[in-house]
């Protein structure tokens, strides 16, 4: 079973590609996370967990979703982490998580996709984004072959500073950057409720048809990138920046 978490669609798309080629079941963790429900899942086929990279680790909300759930049947667990540049040494945490869950860690695949973190960086142009997605497909197909034949994923690249990035920097990052306070809405808001519906942590509430953010944000970028009128800003950091959503879909 392919189980995913996605803020802006990159990981959803990669999960769809893998599910289509493996002819396997696809499950979005969104409602489990949003409703605080511990997943109780069974799969005859290996588990493939697909998510973005947040500060060189899997997102804490997805890690907690796996931690709180039960994953029975097949005990092999593969991970696919989409990212803007690299996943650090996330495999250390993933190995430990598998050990904790009684799963058999089979490796992590780093897949470079368009950057979605527009409150800090810039999203690529649509042309560049398409190129990145095209490049990801052969990688995903190779990964599918490995899952199908029961082989481990190849070792991810070991880069200098990986341990620091996925360790201390991840902790500092969550303290400094993972917060909703700077979110605000401009006069362009039409009260459509998209931001409220898409927040995986139910952290947005429409009051008088305008969003208000609570304290429970994981910086998934869904709200700011999905607003149809680009009425959401993050302080001045998002001003004038292109919004990004992956709208590719896999026909099954
Ligand atoms: C809060 C946050 C932190 C991120 N940290 C990293 C990172 O450490 N390394 C990286 O290469 N990309 C990082 N990114 C980029 C995303 O991992 C990447 O764009 C991903 O494909 C988005 O997936 P999604 O569309 O499924 O949400 C970060 C994005 C966000 C929003
Ligand atoms: S998605 Fe945009 S337009 Fe719709 S309610 Fe939220 S801020 Fe307003
Ligand atoms: S408030 Fe926005 S960025 Fe934060 S978790 Fe919800 S949708 Fe994601």
C-alpha cells in the first residue's frame, strides 16, 4: 500500500505514479492527521510511505501518523521523500521509526521536485517545475521495480553536514520557522473556504468569511499556495512570489 502526506501535491503525484505502476492501493493520510485518528491498516504488499522533506526529515506530522498507527500484513517499509534539493540523513530517523514499529526498513528514495517553500524560498517557473517532474518519473519507475522485486532502495547520497542538518538544524528550524503567526489575509479574499478545507491540521477557521490561523501549523504550504485569489501572505516574505501547486495527475 502506498501511503502519503502532501501539502502542495508533489508527494501526492509521486505516490500516484508509484501506485499506478505497482497497481497497488493508494491512501492519503490527510483525514487521519486532521481528525487525529490512529490508522489501523493492513497490506499484503510492502508499505511505501511518501512525503515531502521538512528540514531534512520527514514532516513531524507524518512521522507521528506512522508512529501512532498500526501497519500489519507485509512488514517491509520503503520511503520516498520529495524535496527541493536534498533529504539530509533522514534515513537514520526512518530506520529508528521502523524499528519502533516492527517494520523492516528497506530504504529511502530522494526525489527532487519543485520547491514549494515560498515563505522562505522561491518556487521554480512552470517550465522548470515540469522539467523536474519529468526527471522524477524514471527514478520512481526504478524504485517501483525494486519494490516489486523485493530489493532495497540504493543508499542515499552521503553529503558533508547531513547529520547536522537533519539533527540540530531540524530542531532549530521547527522552533523558528514552523509557526502560523505571520499568516494574514488581504482584501482579495473571496471567502471561498479552500484554505480552511485544505489545512491538514484544521488550523484555519473562517470567521465572517475570512480565515483566521490557530497555533497548530506545520508549514505545509497548502493554504498560501492554494488560495485561488492569492489573498494569503506570510508577513512580507511571500510578497510578490509565485505560488506553487502540483496539479499533475496520474490516470489509472
Ligand atoms: C517547511 C518546509 C521545509 C522544507 N525543507 C526542505 C528540506 O529540508 N530540503 C529540501 O530539499 N526541501 C525542503 N522543502 C521543500 C519540499 O520538501 C518539496 O518542495 C516537496 O516536494 C513538497 O512536497 P508536497 O508538494 O507534497 O507538499 C521544504 C518545504 C517546506 C514547506
Ligand atoms: S482560500 Fe483564499 S479566497 Fe478562499 S477563503 Fe482562504 S484566503 Fe479567502
Ligand atoms: S495553516 Fe496553512 S501552512 Fe499551516 S498547516 Fe495549515 S494549511 Fe499548512
